């Protein structure tokens, strides 16, 4: 009887221990639920901030171009987001984040039959990624402004959002969901999209500006570029401030988690932007004798673009250096590009060139394996970054140039010179942004 009693007690203790091992502490469960909810809230709020950047792009591009094309600029930016979110929902998200063969996703079209993902997280993740896709498309708008047909532009914008951006995004970021692209598997660092979003947008801008050609009057008979002033620097400046504000969601939101990691990311974002604007201003002051306002605005944006890749893996001092170099680079890159390509807002220099620099800097200044990293410099990290930069240019510029050329040869891409001189607002939309003001391009002295 005693043996039976002891066996019974032993079995009871074993069962109690087993039960306690599998029991979930209520406080732990509650903490996990709070963290999950916080992740959802932070991701969606960050997506809203990135969405608001569309207003910033619209104001920046409108301000840096002439008033007779303001409605056209607004319409392009509006449809980049409105129509772009639909095409990204239909095919773009699946190509970028579906189960991948290493090159592109193959399932999840229309967000249906997505394997292994809770539907509510899919909705949040889609929203965050959709506003990124719209950003990549909107970058192109400014580079081809004031002379591109609205219909031709919209066709390219949909292709950009549905195919061009998602394919490269799958290579680099597919592993964030159900995919696993070859570039991400190599260890490519681009936390929030210096290359995935900005260089892709910048290289597509270069292709579009080359195919559509320069604005009437941009180059003189000897091929020298002539300055064509935008109509409202205050609008452009307001646009830059909105972009700076939204960029905190762009970079810190890329954690897709409400954790303490967002502190360093947000600080680096702030500091790099300040360094970009400051050093661009100083560069123009030294170079031209006056601090140039539009170039200072672009320098600040260049700093933001550059830090986007390395915002999570650079120290604050490295972040400042990253942004400062971008501010200097954007001044000389914009001047060089203007000699050959008409880019009214400097999109190629800001997004393409500074995006490439920032991606390179994310490896060069990496806090662990960079030049002064804690584990010593690893040259391979820079090599992978260069592979990603080159892959982005070859894919994006190549396919974009081909698509722009095809659109030009079929539905048409360029408005004729007479219609361009009158402005795209009346020709393309039968509207005027400022109907109560005199159109100086059509004003005849002596007429009332």
C-alpha cells in the first residue's frame, strides 16, 4: 500500500510539473497581445504617414514647374496612388511577396489564397507596401513633367506599380512575407528602400526623361541648358517639409513592429536630412556665390533618400556623414545630368544617384561590419551592396526605356510643341490651376 501511495504521489507531482511547463502565464499572454496590437497600430499609422508623402510630392513637383501645368502634375500624382493601389492589389503584391522562385512571386493575386499568413496581418502589411509602391511611381512624374501625355504616363505608372517595382522588390524584400529573392539571400542591406524604392524610381525617371525628350526652350542652339523657373518656391518648400514629416513613417515604419528600434531609425532620419540640406546649401554658396534655395531643398531630400537604406544599421555620426555626402553629391549630379537630360525637379539626382550612394553607405558604414564596425571591416558587405545597386539600374532602366519607347510608338508619349507652350492643363484636362490670374505665356501687351 505504501508503494502504491508513493507511486501515486510521484505521478501527481510529475503531472503537475508537466502542466506548469505548458501553462501560459496570464501576464505574458496579455503582454504578447498588447505587442501584437501595437505592431498593427504602428504599421498602419506609418502607412498613413507614407501616404501623406503623396501630398508632399505633388506640392514639390507643382512648385518646381510652371503654373500652366499645375493641374496636370496634381492629376498624375493623384492617379499614381489611386490607380496604383488597385494594380498593386491585383498583381503587384503577389509578384513582390508571393511564394517565390527567387525572381518573383507566383501566388496571392488579388490577395487570395495566401499560404501561411493570418489575413488581418496581410491587410496591414499590404497597406504599408502599397503606399511604398505608389511612392516609386510618383518619383517618375516630376522627371517627365510639362511635356508628357497624360494617357501615356498613366500606362507607364500602372506598369511601374504592377511589374517593374514589384519584381526588383521581390529580389530584395520578398523574404519579408512569403517570398525569398536572390538579392535578399545574399545579405543585401536596404532597410527602407534607398534602392528598392528610390533608385528604382530614379532610374525609371532617367529612362522616361530620355525617351520623352527635353521641354521646348530648355536648351539653346548650342545645346547649353537654360534655367526654366518653377512658379512657386513656397509650394515646393511646403512639399519638402511634408516629405520630411512623412519620412519618419517611411523609415521607422519599416520595422512593422512597435519596438524600441524605431528610436535610432527616427533620429538617423532626422539628422541625415539636416546634413543633406545644410551641405547642399554650403556647396551652392561656395560654388555659385549664393545659397540656392531649390538645391537646398533637393539636398535635404537627397539626405533622406540616402539614409533610407542604412537608417537601422548606422550610428548617428555615420548617418550624418551619409546625409552630408548626399547633399554634396546631389548638387553636382543634378548639374551634370542637366547637361544631357531635362529633369525639371532633379528626380534622377535625388532619388537615383543619392539612392545608390545611400545603399553603398549602408554597407560601408555598417555598425558591425563597416569601415569602423565593431566586428571589423568585411569587404564582402560592400560587394553585395554594389551587386544590388547594379541590378537595380540594369533591370529598371532597361525595362523602363523599352516600355517608354513602346508607349511612344503606339499611344504616344509626347505632346507637340504648340500644346506644350500653351500648357498641359487646358489641353489635357480643360482646367486651370489659377484661372483668375493672367497667363503670362499668352499675354499680349496693350490688351486689357
